[in-house]
């Protein structure tokens, strides 16, 4: 049902919702809140900083004096001091509300709820809403949804539309597709209860029930989809037996560094696979900077020496170009004359045709590129090995399509996302796993610090010092556009502010996912060449570019990110011979949030971070932070919901053991849901 069938959703609003991948009423029902505004019990002023969740806090206070109104930068500010029952005082400010000078009088008692901040060392409650005790008592404990937005779209508009969508949805309720025995064993609510209560829960208990069910069903469908794909494409005999070549050993021995024990172990497993009786289908899971790429180069070189072709697909054009140049340089140094080809989407037509010819004729033994490698025009001569870098950014079916470019080639995928092995076995259900859990000995560990916003000016000066020493820096912001009720740095505005904060000869630039591909590529190339000193960016830099000269990673609103993603971002620095630094600026004083971020201070080991985060996060720690968004789950999180993931995988396994193709009568609708899920989620290319 088209989204425009809802009252109040015209062409303009529909277009804004389309930007969020919401096209139908059903899409809107599945457009889950990213957070909730939870009306907590009022606190004493002295406890505010510790109790403020996401900076929002309520207090039972008395107006202690006259409201003062003054102007600041064309903004009218109404300010007053309030006191609580302990006699502690607090400064309160409202913006563009001068009429409060006539409505607020000394001695009035009320509950104020707003954003807590620190201005020059003094606590300030900003733009609070005012409630009587009766009004606030009625709201206390309720949860109001906060949706991910885009510029021009308000939370109020989305909330109203979702209410309508749920009314229409209730007319034709979703048929239940998880068998009763599985629901009972795992204490799961019905789908329709969850669909309504994830948006408008009346209590935390209802929210938890709804979330558990929806997370379980996402994992359940995912595991069934992946294992069904595996069943339909069981391993076949090895049509390209590739033994280890002494020339590859000589190349490895001549590298300016020694392979770590973990790298040697992974390489041995790959050699055994490629020379064995069945095709290789393997994942190399290694932390950022652990040296996965050189293992991929060895595998491609062995393949080329055997007379076949190997292709590696990476997520961005800049990274493809960097990998290509690096491989060519290494081969030249070692006198290896294997033809290497680069293929990306933005290449000129004539150059593309030339590369197509080299690939089709077999002149190019090794091909490196972006998803252009799987375009219809690309015809390989004898493709025996396909490699995808940062596998989670390519859909499962894209990997399958890539592998079908050859006559059943070996498949190797690589991921730097730190996932505990028990979870990786489920997520990558159709792959064998090699883990590189050791960093090269010459890597200097990144020095980290977790600070509040008062440290920002010192951080700017430190970035300036590093640039003066010839280095570069990243500043990461969590969003591109202003969204209602989200106190986070806007990367486009931030880049302008950063340029003003830094001396004029230091060049700052902006990078975010909504820029045109050509614009992103131009910025990343300029940063890679050192023409840009400081890059203000969203998380698009996570896997986008390799700049060994970058030594500072500053992350604004670090509390808005999951630890795994922060660790991934940190991996953008520390890639060269210089000491590198990571500054995590937290926008909250919340004790629990700070404790979580402090994990990053204690270790640079991504696997330890993932395990520790699993230990620290309780069943209520789901608000506002997405750990594993790269895996494209709508609400489920492989870290926070690790136990649910294991239970869903077990349930899926039990069903497939009895009915491998889901052909039993009781599984007809479940099979339909798995097919829909496969088309919608596993085939989408996440670039």
C-alpha cells in the first residue's frame, strides 16, 4: 500500500520518507524508532549529571527569582535561577521565549524537563518544558518514539504517520510465521503485538517484549536465508586445484616484514583449501591493521602463477586505486611481471574497454576494483579466485554473483569487524573462518583518551600541532543533517566551524555519504595526497581510504556510536610509522556510558572490545547506539542481542534439519517470508 494513501502524506512528505527507504505503509510499520524519550522520575539538582540520560533530565523545582531577558547573537534568551527542596540552585535558559518574563514568578513550583549542559563549568538546563505535578505524574514512565529523520521531516510528522499506518496494518494483520513451539520455548510475543508496541510501548516491559520478538525474527529469517542459500549451492569439487608455488614463498620471504604467526596460520589454511578436493569458501576475520590484505595478495599471486585469474573487490574507488598501486609497486620491486588490472565505475569509457580486453584475454592475471567487477560487460578469461574486502558491505548475493563470473571459483572474503567467534560462525554460516588475532610487531599502539566537550579547544590545538609536524587528522561526526531532538554535531556545519577554529593555512574539508560519488572520490583522493589537512566526515571513512600519514582521529559525540564502530574508525589512524592518537569526545556525563567508552582506553584489541562490550551491556542497553548497523538489521544487534542470535540460529537449525527446503505445509508461509527477506536484505548492495 503506497505511503501516500495515509492522510497528510503528500508528494513532498512522501519524497522525504522515500529518502529513508520508506515507500509503503508496510515499510513505515517496519521503520523502527532509533530511540525513545523516556519520562524518568525527577531528580535532585546535585544528582543531575549522573542521572541525565542522553542529556535529558527532569527536576522538581521552585522559581527562585525574576526572569532576565537579554539578546545574544540575534537570539532572545530568558534566564532564571531555580532551587530544589534541598536548597541547591540551577541556572535555566529558554531561547526565543521572552514572554516567560511575564508568566514565571518567584515562588512558583513546577517540574522542568530539558537538556542539561555545562557552560563555563556551570550546570545549565536548556529549553526545558514545564509541567505541573499532575501533568508529569501522568507522563512518568511513558516512552515516546524518536525516529531517524532527514532534513525537512519532523518527528511529529513521522509519529502521526506511523499511528495511521498501524491502524491500516491492524485491518489486515500479519500472519504468524514463527512456529508456536519456537515462540513458547523462547518466550516470544506474537508478531502483531511486537509491531505495534515497538512504536508505542506503554511500559518498558512491553517494549522489551516487542524488541525481543522483532530481533529474534530478524535473526531467524537471516539464518534461514543464509543456510538455504548454502543448501542450494552445496560445495562442489575443486575445478581449480592450485598448489602452493615456490615463487609465492620467495615473494613472501622478500617482504620488508615477517608474517605474524596468525597470518602464517591463515595462509596455511588457504593453501590447503585451494589445493584440496573441494572449492574454498573462507572468511579471513582480522582486526584493523592485522595484515589481511597481504594474505589476499599471496592468494592472488599463487592463482596467477598457476595460470588462472584472481579478482579482488573492495568497497570504494579510492581504496581500489590504493590497493592496485600498492600491488603494482610490490610486484615491480620483486621482479614479478604478472599483469594487474584496475577497474572502477568512474573510469573513462575508452580505458574501461581496454581493461575489459585485458581481462577477457587473460593478459591481466590479477584484477582489483569496486563492484564494477560484477557488471555484465566484464568477461573473465579463467577466473579461479574471487576476493571481497569488508564482506559485510556486499550483500550475500553480490558475493554469489561475483563468484558466478567464473566457472565456480574459490571464494575468499575479508572482514575487519570484530565479532566474537561464536557469533561469527552464525553470521557467516556459509563460510569457513580464519582468524588473524595478532598485530604486526612494528605497529605502534594508538594512544586513546575519552573526554567531555570542554576538552574540544585543546583537541583543536593538538590537531594543529600534528598538522605543523606534517601529519593529518580526521574529525568524525555522527550525522549529516540536523534532526529534531538529536544533540549531535552536523558534519557540514562542523567543517565550516573547524575551518574557522584552525589557522587559515590549514585546509579542512567535509565528507559524507550523501555527497555524489565523484565528489566523495575527489575529497578522499585529495586527503590521501595530503592536499587536505583535516577531514570532517561521517563514518563513510570507516573503510574508504588508507592514509598512513593521518595520526589523529577525533570523534564527536562518541557516545552515539557502538564500540565496534568506534574501534573500526580508530583503525583509520596508526597505519604508518608515526605515533597516532584517538580522542573520543562524549556528549554525556552518564556514568554507564562513560564506563562503556573507557573500554577503548584499556585496549586496542577489537576482539577483546567486542567481548567486553557483550559483558557490560545489559538487556536494557539498546537505546541510541547501533553496534552492528553494517549488517543491515533493522532492529537486531549482534552484540547486544547475542543470546537472541544464538537462540534464533538454534531454532532455524532445528527447522531445517526436519525440512531442509521448507516445503512442509506448516512452513509454506515461513518459506514466503524467507524468500521476501532474501530479496529485500541479502541482495541489497551496501556501499
